């Protein structure tokens, strides 16, 4: 049973041990707590698990399949798109939602999709390039 006073972020990290989802501002401003709910970016710091009953919740830990990294994870690693890595889980999930919706997005669409995820380290360029690289490998994104 999930305690009714805990946010989704707290349940994921503290109760389920899924620490890829990060504590950030806890005000819904930085998106480092981002997960996907029914395939759409969602702020876990502002969400109560009881409100999400029956919905599909995906964390960064769920992006890998059969022990293989997701193409976005591979592209991020190849291009060095993460420095401290704190925003990376939310960036990956937000990019996944974008590519699931639009397999070949423009740079502007990538920038718009990721604009809500705060990154203090990279300047975003390598992140945008990694999403473009993953999109160029579109045949491998069918998961």
C-alpha cells in the first residue's frame, strides 16, 4: 500500500529503489523529477501515486529492454551529452516521448520539447545532437 502523503517521486526513490528519477526543486520548475505517464512527460514531484492508479509509469530504469540500452541512451553516451548526469534521466524520457510522437523531429521541435528540463552543465547542444542521432537511427527506436 502506498502512503497517501507521499509523492510519486518519493515512492519511486524511497520505496521502490528507482533512484534514476531525481529530486530537484520539488516545485515543478526544473523537471529533473520527470517520468513518463502514459507516454507523456510528467512531474513526479507534484504527483500523488493514488491519482495515477491504472496508468503506465515509465522511469529511466525502464528504458532498457532485454539488457540493451535504448538508442537514446546509446546516443547520449556516444556524444557525451551528459556531464553531471543529474538531468539526464528526465532528458532521456522527455526525448523518448518526443521521438515516440515524432520519429524525425526538427531541431526546433527538440529544443521545444526539452526546454522544460533544466540543465546547468551542458549548454544543451550535445543533448540536442544526441536526440538527432537517435532519430537518425529510427529503425532501432521501435520499442
